C-alpha cells in the first residue's frame, strides 16, 4: 500500500514506471492478450490434436521375482496430453499470470501481500493441472487392464468402478479446476479501485479481442470438460467467478458498477464471454446428447457418435 501511496503522490498518476516514464495501457493489455492466446492454444492442442494421434508406446521389462517378461503400454495420445497439459499448460499459465502481475506491479497497484497470495494460488493451480493429468493418464492405463475383469467377480467390478471414477471424474475435475484457478488469479490481480482514464484507455478492438478469446476458450474448455465428465465443474466455476467479480466491483464501487468499465478492463469482458460461451455449449450438447440419469454430467462424444 505504501508503494501505491507514493506512486499516487507523484503527480496523482500511479502509472509512472522507473524514472517517471508513463506506461502505455493499450500495449500492456495487448501483451497480456498474447499470453492469454498462448494459454488457449495449448489448451486446444492438448484436447483436439490428441484425438488424432494414434499408436502405442511400449516399455518392456522383466519382473525380478519371477523372471517373467512384461510390457507396460501407454497410448501416444496420452503422452501428448502429458506434454501439452501437464507441462505446456503450467508454463503458459505461469507466463500469463507473471505478465499480468508484473503489469500491475509496475503500475504500483498490486500490494505485495496480494501478489504473494496469488503466487501461492498459482502453485496450487499448477499442481492441480499437472497432477490431475498424470493421474488421468496412468489410471487410464489401469482402466484398460481391469475393464476385461469387471464381470469376473464383485471385487473386480468394485475395482473397475473405483479406477474409472478416479480416471474419468477426479482427475478431470482436478485439471479443469486448475485451469479455472489460473484465470481467477489473472482476474483477481486486476485492481478494483477506479483507474485513471488516460492510463487505462484501450482501443475497442483490444477489448473485442479479449471478448473473442473468452468466447473461444469458454466453448473449448466446456467441450474438453465434457470429454472428461467435468462439464459442471467448468459451468459452476466460471459462473462463480463472474458473480464474485461483479459482487466485488459492486461493493468496492459504493454499491454501484461504476468501477467495472469493461472497455478499460478487458478481462471482465473476457470472463463474461467465457461464461456465456460455456453455458451455450453446455445447453447445445445437452440437447444433442442429453444428461446421464442419476448423476448430472454430460455423455462423452464417443458415447454418442
């Protein structure tokens, strides 16, 4: 807070950089949009391209106790998902968070305590994304192994249900909660207080680009979550983020939405379009595939086509 006060005492403009040089708002927004686009590209690559990768990677080994040879098999598409989602999403998410935090630190509008909290939250997001994907990939292999034994006995069936639940429910929920947490960190790093118009004015094209990215990512992540039976996680999480953001701005703005100003805050437009696109995609898919009875999740694409 002292840095904010000292910055504001410098001519009343908190957007003075080192040496008093004023930072250009639109350029900073564009740099953040570029990192956001990279994050979405990695998300899409992990979801879409892995569907077209075929083949199996085999790791032969010998069981020391018996001397019998065995082979551990993993699908090439699963390896691709590990690289893109476990590694790529974490790296792209880090760049997105780092660029956004740096922007507001340079503006002297991000207290160190809040910065540390957001940094710790990103560690949790990274563990959820990477850990969830690794759990999914390896339990996917076990799922294939116990699938053939499911009808042999009650114990075998219970094992199959447990492996399937961890593979298709827990792991995917971890991944998508981590992705939403990255977006929440980015949005939470934006200051809520009213900002100087000259310093934050951005072109309408930049805001429209942010809204377009939000629409693309909302639909893409919903369909990726449907594949992993975590569609409701994305819907509930994104709506919670939007409602919370609106509530914070309403409270901090003196019971009004004057601090929103979407053309000065492109991420608000991004979040709104993200929620709209995810909701529309969920409604369309539920009309096409319906919901499974007794549990509110969507049918997977391969179960429909």
